[in-house]
C-alpha cells in the first residue's frame, strides 16, 4: 500500500462526499478540532465515505505532532467510530493501488452541486464503485493500523483515555493477520 501525505488544502473536499453531503466544510472542522462533527460526517451506520481516508490522514498527521495532553475523548471516539466499520474479513474486489488514485476525476463528484440529487439516484454514484468504495475502508484502516504506536504512547500517558485506546489498539492488532495477507 502506498500513501503519500497530502496537505489539507490539496484535497478536493468539495468534490468528495460525506454522510450528509459534500466535504466542503471539512478543512474548517479539522482546523477547529471539531471531532464530534467530523465523526458524524466520516462514519454513519458502519459506512465510511469518500472523505474518510483523507480526514483520517489529516487527523493522524496532526495527532503525531501534538502533545499527548491535547488529545480529547471526542477525538478518540472518532477513531473508535471509524474502526467500528472495519468489519470486512476479505475483499470482494481489490482496492486501488495508491490512495491518491481515489482523487482521479472518474471518482470525484462534479464541480456543480446541483447534480448531486441525480448522482445519488444512480445505481452506483460516482466514487462508490466497488473498487473505490472498498478503498475507503482499506486506506482508513491501514492508516489507523500504522498509528498504533501513537495510540500506545497516548494510552501510556493518559489514564483517562487508556481504556478506550487499549480497546482500539487490541481491535486493530487482532486484524494484523488480515493485513499481512492483504499487503503481501
């Protein structure tokens, strides 16, 4: 798997969907650390959305640079919510080879939001073809799996977050064999 960090400004949020529309407001929500609102947009009823791997990338990048004291329960809850959607044991189709491929025009929504209602009525809305859809899960989980050392560090230093983080870590580690088979 190949993931290259993208600056928040280089992600076309306005052309990616959330549980409640376009991701246009996501950069502001990330900047203002509005984890509860982000949580509702990137995971809903065990479904991940086009924005999810990109939001996870931004949040984990920021988490790696921040002090342990600045981590909130709401932020940990967001990671737990996304992880709760990781229920696949095998893939019906292969994910894209590089996460950046998810930003190709064929999967992005049009610049014109007036077309959105018609797009959702399609049998497979743009960006929700099997290959792309499974990629939102695979790349979100892969990034969280790679963040286990960060989660461990926080758990060891923050008693108030430790239980939730240990459960998250245990869950992610229980899926290590699955990742080995996928990444071979």
